[in-house]
């Protein structure tokens, strides 16, 4: 059976069909839209009471034919019947006119129609799957090409709006239009005005250094460029090649945060037994030492434990600090750490995790892929420079087996529902085999 979806004004209706798509007249379509609220404001789509299938379209981006067959298992998915019934029951029924008026009889009938029984189908035992053929109309451009194009646009804009900065030296700064210091920093866009050095040569040409995030880095470039210009003026052997090599070397260096990478954050997942004390202590110490060095603090003083990140530091897309959390239950630890991709923070963190060539197992699992990035820093809101550690009173497997996590009774606050969801996500994290799964859903 082919399963198709008719979409109208944000409302999806799953239709089972055999032998082709349904043909609806205009009147029938209007009836369908009225039934699902399509002609009014966008209605909130409720979860399907039976099951859900999730597809990963990453293979489609790598397909040369722009078409790929996908297959996904159908998993049970509860609806929100119990919560809807609890919300309706929180207001009592008025005794006056309850049984002898039309309004009262309607209220009683409405309450009686609220069902809290959940329909659960054993899809696992039945082996129910859904197969779809996904097609891509046009190929997506390579992300490196998009990044290089955007980076070039930034540099062209800076070059067109630069002026000399200060009386000393040959440092130029790009004057960006309408810089609002009160506005929050955007991901991938530097708040600081970029700097670069320029040095004139004897023949009338000039050496131009790369754009830098801070003036001090541009001053270092100026000193190196001046030294190269003096070598050329002294008539050293093949001075042009030496100057050109230095110029290329400076531009190949990372531009100190002025890159335009969107998925600029990487993550490391480490699941280890409590007996791996050496690995655990090295990871916790490395986070403290690295963050202290980035913020100019002494890692051996108490200030590192009380330092709180400011609002600007939490959203700064160029601040190379390590953030994350560690959940311990007395048997194992689940540690998730994040930092800037391709920077020294994550590189040095991975160096202290000594796996001794052993593969991933139930007692030691390390998940990291430098090609997988994330657009936002997820754990900076903890606000500390130390790894946030969370201890639970029972093994995670035992906590995840509590029935109230999956079928809460009565009216439950949103914070409680989110905490219940966090336990289930930690279990998924513990059993995850590849880092790519972190990009799926929540």
C-alpha cells in the first residue's frame, strides 16, 4: 500500500491509497480543509495515536541520481489523550442546571466522550515498515563552496569600507555599517571590527595581510611583512619568492574567528564505566585548564569555579571554550562536550582521551566525527567554565524504566515533561553507535 500525504495550509492528512493518488473535487477539498481547520489559522498538529516513522534524508544529498529509496520502521507513538482529559477535568461542573438544561447535558456528554485509553499497536512484533522514494529537484551546492562564497563577500565588503586605524603603524580597520552593540551576536558573524596590515614595497606595490579579529594579531602580521620588505630591499637571493611565500603563509593561517562557517561547533560523546578514573579525571581537568587559559584565569584558584559567562560570551560564535555536562549514576558516566570545530580546544580534549586502540564497547565508548557540526552551542547556558556534573540517585536504566515517564497521570507541568524526556534522551545517547544520530530530532 502506498502512503501519500496531502498538505494544505500546514495541515497534513495521511491517506492510504491503492492504484494512484486520490482525485478530489473542489467541494471535497473544501470539506477536507474545513474538517482540519485549513481555512482558518494554522492548527497545532497532534501526534498520531498509533505510530510514527522517521526517515533520514542525508543519503539523498550524496546521491548522484538525485533519487533514493528509503526504509524506516514504524515505532509506537502515544497521543495526548490523557493530558487533554486532565486539562478538561481540572474545571468542575456547575451543579445548577446540569441535568435539566441543554447546556448542562452538553457538558456532561462532552466529559463522557473524553477517553484516556491509549491505542498501542505492537509494530515491532509485526515488523511494520514504510518505504518511500525520495527525489531531489535540484542538487544542493557543496557546503564548502557556499562557505567560500560568503567569506569572499565579507572580505569584499571589509575592503571597500576600510580606513587607517590609529596614528602609529599601518593597520587598517573595516568600518562596518550600523554596528549595534546592544544587538545579540549572530552565529557566524563577528561583532568585532576586523583589522589587517599593509606594508608598502620599494616598487610602489604593497603587501596586504589577512583580516584579523584583533589589532594585536594584525600588528604581528605587520612586523613580519616589514621584515620581508627589508629583505627585498637589501637585494637578498630571490627576495620576491620569500616575500610571496610569507604572504601566502599568513593568508593560509586561520583568520582568528573571522571565518563564515555556519555549523561551527563540534561535539564529543564519551560513555565510560566509573572505573575509568584516569580518563574521567583527565577530561574534567582539561576542560578547566583550557577554559581558564582562554579567559585569562588561573586554573588553580577558586575564581575558576565561580566565574559566570556573560550573555555576550554565551552567544559569541568565536569564543573557543569547552562546554558540556557529565551525568553519573554510580555505575557509568555519560559525558557530552562541545567546542569550536577545527580549533585547539577539541583537539587537545581528544588527545587526553586515551582509548589504547580499543574499540567502542559497553564499558568505553567515544563518539566523534570532525565532519559533523552543529549550528549552535547547546550547553553554554550552564554559564560555568567547569564541566557541569549531574548525579542521579539510581542507575539510569532503572530510572528510565519508571512507567510515569511514559504515561504521566493527571495534569503535569511542562518542566516535568521535559525532565521525563531528558531521561529517555540520555538512554538513547548511551546506546547510540554513531555521532550522526545526534543530528536527528532533539
